[in-house]
C-alpha cells in the first residue's frame, strides 16, 4: 500500500527534494525520476502519495510518486498503509493501474458534465439579457408615444383657440365695416360709441383719439374701464 506526505523541500536545479510524512521523523529523499513523466514541476507543500523504499547509500526514499490533488494522478482515495511484500508487487500494480484508469475516466465524465452545465448557463444568461433588452425597448417606445401625444394635444388646443380668436376678430371687423364708415371724424367728441371709436382708430386716417398709444381710443369718454 501507499504512504501520503508533503513535499517539504525541492531543489529544481538539482532535480531532487525531500518529503515529510506523519510517523517518520526524518525527511524522505525524492528524486525527479520518481515523479510522473511529463507532469509539471513539484511544488513545495503539495500533497503526494508514494511508496517508501530503502536504499543502502541514500537511506529511505520515495518511489512511484503520484500527486493527490492533480486530476491526471487522482489518488486521493487510496488507503495509506505499509508497503506489501515483494511477491505481491505485480498484482498490486495491476489493481492500482485499474483504479487509476477508472478515476481518470470518472474525472473526464465530470468534466463533460461541467461543460454541459456551463453551456446551459450561458444560454440562460443570453435569454435573460435578451428579455430585459426587449422589455426596456417596449417601455421606451410606449413612453415616446405618450410624450408625442402630450405634445400634440396642447398644440391642437392652442391652434383651435387661435382659429376661434381669428374668427371672432374677423366677425367683429365685418360687423364694424357694415355699421361704420370713415366720414372725416377725428376726435372722441365726434364718436357715438366705443365701437365707432375703435373702428375709426383702426380704419380711418388722421384720428386723434389714442393719446397714450395703447390701442384703446377715447378711454375717458367711451372706452374707459
């Protein structure tokens, strides 16, 4: 069975380091050749699993090292016990390889599920954003229509009022034209009514009836307030 430990020291330029593990006071030697081929460089503090072997010259060494927290060496669930006898190495290696393949296959399946979940979230996000954009557009269009209607209504009312005033003024002028005519009068004393004075001021030359120039003649006699 395998042991679990932590990379305590690592000399990248020399290609070796030391591993610390519970129950063993001395640091265990670890050479770069004992790590998985093609994997990233060892990192101090990283958790590993390994087989402890004894070398006559270098003492206790870590062999067949695997990273516990790296997907390509998913061995977090391997039970930590002492190494088995030599005659069972081949059998244990076969079982270990099968477990490793199953773990890698399971990890790949999880990756596919995560990818599918990510795609679903992206689609959902696009739908939500599209809804809010469409809703904002509809509200904005309704607001613009309301503003246009509010602008049209006062303009229409004002236009109607102007037309009515023009009609009244035109009617008044027609009535005055039918009743009064310029007969050489120029003073208020010659007028018979305020209407006549207004007619003379508007239509007849040489009148002297609007001393203050406010457009209202004969204010003292006929058109006073």
